[in-house]
C-alpha cells in the first residue's frame, strides 16, 4: 500500500514539475504591447509605438491613487533611469513607459504632477501615458496584466513590469514594489539585452 502512494505522489509531483517547466520556462511568451493604439502623454501629445524610434522599453502600469506598490516602483525606476543614463543606454537604446490603468480618474493634470514628483522629464525618454478605458484594457490584456476596481478609488492589479523589444514583444518581466522590483537585477538584464 505504501508503494502505491509513493508511485501516485511521484507521478503527481512529476506532472507538476513538467507543468512548471513548460509554463515557466519553455513556452514562448506571446505577450506584446500593441503598436496601433494611440495614447496621450501628460502634455496632451499623441503617442503610439508605431511612430516611435526602434528602442527597448520598460513598461510600468500605475494608478495615481495607489499608496505603495506603484509609487515605490516608479521611484526605483527613477533611480534606474539615472544609472542607465550614466551607462549611456538611456534614452538612446531604452526608454520608459508609465501608463495609468485608471484613465477615468488620472487626468492630464494629475499625470503632470506625478511626472514632476519622479522627475520623469529630467531627460527625454520617459513617457507617462493614458488612454481610453477601452484602449487601456486592450493593452493590458495583450501584456497579460490584470486589474479590477476594488471600490473606493482602489484598484487591485498584477505586480509586473515588462521589458519590451523594439517590435513591442515582451522579452522579460520584473516585479513591482519595494521588494519585487530589484533594481540591480533589472539594470543587469536591461544592459545585457540592449547591448
């Protein structure tokens, strides 16, 4: 009887291991940032990947009522931008995109204040964007970023940032927040990828 349970548990763990390997490492990531969607930046200028130079981009989704994960990630991206600029790859080879997932509440004026808080316009190459609710949903779905309204101005969302190639395809994913966005790891991966 013990032998039977050992065989059953071994099979179950083998199948779990195969699943983790397939979905975590083997399966090609088909996520991408759609090029044909036009967004608006904090200066009311249109932005679409179609009209942009061929560069890598680090994409972050935020909502401005967020009190922890979103601003701490943006703060870490501010420091990362400075490091990448010192290495001469920002903004020549990589740019940043920060996009709101709450376009109904996050208006142009609020985006400008957020950009100012994190010195996004200290140099060229950091775009803070908003789109219609429909276009925001299209982009997040293509990147497999999930969010929903939890009520009271709060959103529950995935905690991932995305490194996309010049064609808009995801080449890597990183965490968000104080513990999830590991600046040195992200920097090393970006430098390895864009060189």
